[in-house]
């Protein structure tokens, strides 16, 4: 301010001497001062320090983590479930061979060409599953499973009895193969298991269709009844 008060000023010769020294309280024609007498918020370096920054808000409190119930028969966690999955693959290879032989016998019992072709398609899928399981086992362990033996084959007494047995077997197989899927980490192996499981569900639907077409629900009550749909 002392700089402005001591500044030498030469008044205009035509407009008269109207200069007045600068004062914070000076106002032009009764208006408020142009410059506020209060110091600015930001001070230049070397002068009065800046005001302290406001303190941040405290973090929002979160509720405590709940204690979750334990899982019984935990076969979902890798790698603990890998060894049981490999054992199930060995069982699956043997079961697929038994299923293939069972379907060969069911093809002979089928009364029509359409049903024979449907069961033959299921048999071919079982052969494909056998090959996929062997491929997965070899890539995971570096070992090749030995060829499955035929073993003793239990043949159903009637065609309807075989259909019911095959239907329940496909449902149980899909449930067992899920546990193998839980241990798969490679995307390619997962895709193979998904194809196998969906094939088993498709097979169950086909056996259900054959169950209805051959009126197997009447066989439980009276063998002499005929299908009237």
C-alpha cells in the first residue's frame, strides 16, 4: 500500500486534479470499495502460511463378516478334489464300456427300426465319452488307462425293464460326472465334461420317450393291458 500512496502522479491538465491516494476504505461515488480490505485466502510464499487442509471423513464402518455355515462333503475346492475326480474317471471308463454292451443288447430287443437307431446313437455317444475320459486322464496324469474288460453283463428280462434301468442309470451318471467337472481347470477339459454331461441328460430324455412309446407304465400293473393313448 505504501507503494501506491507514494506513487508520483501527474494530473491531467484538461480534467482537473481529481486524484486521491488509494485507501482500502475509498469508494467511488458512495459504492463499496473495489478491493476488499480482508487478506486473500491464498498467501504468497514466504508470508503467512496457508490454512490447514480439512481432515478427511472417517471411513464408513462396515458390519462384521458373518460366520458362514460349513459345507458338508466339500468336493468343490481344487486341488483337494483332483484325486477323487481321477478315481471317478477310472470308474467312468469302465462304466461306459458296460453301458455300451448294455445298449448293444437293447438294440436287439428294440421292436422298430426307429428305436434301434435311437439306441444306436446313444451307444455311439458312450464310445465317444470313453475316448474323452481317457484323453482327459492322460493329459492330467501322463498315464494311459488300460483297456476296460467286458466283465459280467446283467441283461434285463424285458425291453421295458431295460428302458427303466437305462433311464435311471443316465440320471445317476450325470450326477456323478459333475464331481469330475468341479476339478477341471483347463477350459478344454471343462468343455469336454460339459458335452459328456449334456449327452447323458439327452440320453435320459430319449429313454423317457421310449418308456412312453412302449407303454412301460402298464407293465408294472398288468402285462395284458395295452397302451391306449
